[in-house]
């Protein structure tokens, strides 16, 4: 299943905001299977998002992580955060196309910003953020959410980490969809 997803990613070409997905190394592929297994086995919605965050830490050493979910009014709101308190972002409602997260949601493509200080879309919420990677979580071409990871250096997101997160995004979307009533 992961090999099929990787092949599809390689054939899909480059995205509008992130570099094209490089071929995954066998080491990265070996890391993905237990992550997919772990995330897929969690059916409790309260436990799922923390499990996703914990598993993703094995792939990318992010400083901050947000998982935004669509709301009935069409905005995206943080359902889970790590690295800061949920209260710090709980009132933030991102409209489609707004900020880096909203851009990823509209484009349905990952958006990588190595230096947020140079990107006018950046919505400053967390001090110390330098880089940001927003990946839409799509299930059957429907937006389930946006995974947003932020780092404190321009080089926080390696090509292997980006490729792995892109492959995992579909699995995460499916897990969230299955765990949501």
C-alpha cells in the first residue's frame, strides 16, 4: 500500500507550494509502515490526534504541530496542537485561502515555506517560528483537515521528511474520517 502511494506521488509531479516528492529511501519506508499501523488502529477520536502527533515526531523533529479541521461555517480551526497551548490558537479561525494553512486547503497541495518572515500569507501566532509546512489531509478528494508543522530553522523539513509526510497525509485523513462520528 505504501509503495503504491509513493509511486502515485512520484508520478504526480511537483506541487504548487512544496518541492516534488523525492523517492523515499528504504529507511523512510521502513519507518512509515509501523506509523500507518499505529494510527490506523486508533478509533477513539480523543486519542487519535495525539497519536498522530506522537507518531509524526518519529519522522520530523517539529517544534509546533497543529491539526486543523473544517468547521460547519467552512473555516478551519485547530483541533489539536503540540508545542503551545490549545487556548493560544483556539479562537483562530482560518478561512479557505487565508494564511499558509488556508492556502494548502484550497490548493489541495502541500505548502512549504522555508522562511515565514518572507511570506505575506504567514499568520504569526507562535513566536520563534521560521519554517512551516502545511499538508492538506484528503480522503477521496475531500478535505478532512490540514496538518501544519512548524520549525525554528529554514532547514527543519528535509526532503525525506516532506516526502514521508505527503505519503502519510492520505492515511491520516482516512484515520480521522474513520474515527469521526
